[in-house]
């Protein structure tokens, strides 16, 4: 296992981290085996959150007896002082620990959200109080807007940042990653498979692993998935392979979507999933979850071209901060769906 120092925290963390969002989908015994096997193999970074259903309870039940082996990260998505304070206490109980290594203020995507968490009665104050009390060691922030995260990190409040880093979402390399490298901010990359969409798995993992992030979070569930992830990262990434992976990522990332979720669709089309995956679908294909998305959404996607309220001005595009051609992309997929039917 390769280890990196997580920015200015000074902590040595495994280059592959265990993301636990999906553990609640299976029997506790399966999760226990996966988590303990990961620790046995040298993975020492475990990531969870209070909003991941019963993930914190599963982690606490599974590995609290090995607490000294783990750099344990969790999150609060609350925005006020009191709510965050209560959620931190709840996380400590669920995780069966008296301290959390990294407490991250989660899913901060809007300027007004950042203003909420940093005001006097905001979430950041609650996390800092917990830090003074010895319940939290380091403080982080997570989000889907890399250029805004880079700006917010200038405040000096945060030791780490968690963001998308995948073949189909490499955007943080342009602004966020350089800032973090220059200022000693710990970098944690998430969703290397874009939530179970992107294949081939090995290339996706190796691209994320080739970037300057210190920890790559993979949403593993079973011991077999842990083995698969470890095997994908077993050999070093040489210069030529890195060039190929980064060139592929530049191509797959042409869609420009950061998954900030500013957009919305009255037809309930899951716009970020479509925007991010359509290039990958054409170039490298999708995993089962991605194929199921297109099957599930096909009827809604095919209705886009005839939806009257969007004829003059697409409702989905007015709030996109990146001014992406969302309607054009959706309708191109609609034509493809219709052509297959007929």
C-alpha cells in the first residue's frame, strides 16, 4: 500500500480510501468483512457521513475495536451551530469513538451556503468548538464547485477538501488542485467511477490515482470489490500510461458538467448524470448502473424536444453557472433513443 501525507495535517494516509456510502445496501456481516479486510491490507482511511443512512453505525460496529489503525473521516451537512453540534455528538456515538480525525462540512456548493456555515452561529463554529474539546482533530470542506472551493480555501479555515476526481470529471485539476498544492491543503478525490457509471474500472481508478490527490475514495462494499480496487492500483503508473489516461479524461470531460445540481428539469430528467455520462457512453461504455440509468430515463429524455415550456428558453439552462448546452445534449440522446426504437 502506498501512503501520502495528507497536506498540512501531517497524517500518513493510504492512497486508497474506503468510501462507505453504500454499505447500508447489504448485510452487516458483508460490510464487516470488507472493512476489516481493507484494514488488513493497509487501507487506513475510512470515510463516512451522518447522512449516509446507517453507514456510521456500520463503521462503528465493524471496526471500532481497531480504532487506532484508522484515520476516520465523517461529515456534517447541517448549516447552523446548534444543529452541527448535535450532529457531531451523534456521529461520535454512532462511530463508537471519542474523537473524529477529520470532520468535513459537507456539500457546500452555493455562495450563500458558505456564508451560512462561516457566520458566527454557523456550522464551522460548532466544528471548531468540537476541535477545541478534543472531539475533532482536523476540519475539511466538501463540494462540487472546484473553482469556488479554491476561493473558499483561502480563508484558512480548512485543512482538507473533498471533491470529484474521475475520468469524466477532472475539472479540479485546473484551479483547485494547484491551489491546494501551493498551500498544503489535503486533497481527497471522490467518485472515480462517477457513482458506478464509468468503465473500464481499472482505467478509471488509475486515472484518479495518477493525479496529485493524496487519497482516492472508492465506494466499496464487499471484500471482492476491495480486492479489485487494490489490484487495479497495484502497479506504478508510468509516464506513457499517464499521458494516455489524461488525454482520455480531457476527451470525456468535454461535457463540462461539475454535478453542482444548480439545474433542474420539470420532466425529472437527471441532468448531471446524463451530461457526465453521454460522452463516456459513446467512447468507453458504461457500467450496469449507467446502462440502467438510460433505460430508466429513456421515456423522460425522449419527451424533452416536445416540452412546450422549454421551447423558447430551456428551464434547465438558466441556472447553470457554466452555461452548458444542456437541452442540445439531452435532445441528442433523445434522438438516439428514438432511432433505436424505430
